[in-house]
C-alpha cells in the first residue's frame, strides 16, 4: 500500500500530461452566409468574438455588454438560457477566403475568458453557398449532431437529404435510444438539447444534409437540419489560440476543450520512464529493509547499500516534484 501511495504521489507531482483536444471544424462556400451557436456553461455580461490568438486589438471582432452587436460582416446575438448557461449566435455574411482560420467566442475577457469555445472555419469553392455552414469531420471518425429543438414528442426520427420519402429515413422510433447500423438517435429528457443523432465510421458518401426531429418524419412536428462534410484531411491545422483557464465549454454540435499545442507524447513518455525508474529503486529499498527486519544479512555492506538506495530514492522523489 505504501509503495502505491508513493508512486501515485510522484506521478501526480510530475510534469502535467497534456492531451490534444479535438476541435470543431465548420466549412462554408465563398460568398455564403451562415450562423453558428456557441453554448457556454456560464451566463455573463461581457461577450466577445475573436480570431486567431485573440491578443491584439485587431483580433477582436466583436466585444459587447449588450445582447446583440454587429461589426462589418460579423454579428452576435446572446441569450441567457439559465443562470449557468448562455448561447452566443455568431453570424458570418458574404464569406471570403480570408475568413478561414481559428476563432473563439466566449464570456469575460478575451485574454482569460470565464467560458469559451474554440472552432475552426474553412472556406471552399466546392460547397453550395446556399447551405451555410457544414459540420466538418474526418473520414473514419464519428460525429454527433445536436438537434436544438424546443418542441418535444415521443416519436423521433433521423433522415438523410430532405426526408421526402421512406428511402431517406434512417431511423424512425418511439424509443429513447435507437441504433440502425452506423446511425443512432437518442432522446435525453432533461438535457439542454434533448435530441442527439450520431453517425459512426464516416465515409465520403456520408457528406450531405441530415434532418432530425420529432413526429412523423414525412410531416414532422419539429425538426432541425444540418449539413455534414466528410473530409480526407486527417491533419487539420492546430489551433493557434492561447490557452485560458475556463469553467468548461460546449457547442451545439459538439464539445471542445482547447489545449496548447505541445510535444505531449514526449511529456507522457518522460513521466512514465521516471515513475518506472523510481519504482525499481523503491522496491530495492523495500526489500533491503525487509531483510534487515528479519535479521538476514545484517552485515555492514548491506546496511550501507540500504541507506544509499533509500537516499537515492528520496532524492528522486524530490526531483520528481518539480
């Protein structure tokens, strides 16, 4: 038990293990108009929308204490959902190539926000400019679509394309959760957005329009439509936004926690190697003590070895605590 305690302590007191988070990607055609929803886990007064590092004045696209604001081709609308939740609606108009890049929307100061969401925007000439933003995902990955609908019902559905005939209906169910092949839909009562649809192991042919909602899919009571783009680009550019201390953050179509770009594999490897090395020395020290306690090998050289090993281990523990 003591061995586990010391190893656990040393592991936690060593260098932090950084895990790269998956960020949300949205694509749109040049000349398109589109709106994104940032669902934040706090409500607040100061709202901001910025691009890239959010450090310079020119990086700040919108900053306001009001519920609505506009600056050029960008506009923002904020709505309190509850004391602990707020939604920021971000709109782009007449998108141009230079709109591509990393963005952040959030509450508080842009340099150290209280709650925020990071996302990437891509601008392409290969998309329909009347479709707004496409939720973009890599081939082979999974995607979850959040149906931000206020109406509720017992019957739920998930369709591809415009849901005009039976062949376009992927799932039609009265169960809270239903799976059909790579497609699924789940109703989560009590959730901020209670209806979720998902696709696993995405392929290029999954690109298109999807509709999820309540009621008869051919004549729905309520529904939401979203465009999905499946990309071959397995190495999207890393976020250039700086790291900030936040409560947490979410978005209508997914969750993203921003982490700094780093050589995290090396950090993990160094931490594990250090733990393994110290475990070996600790075990030797423990065996030496046990042998002494049972009256075995009490010669002076054994005692000296024990002292040396324990001293070395103590030094390593101290070094580990940087």
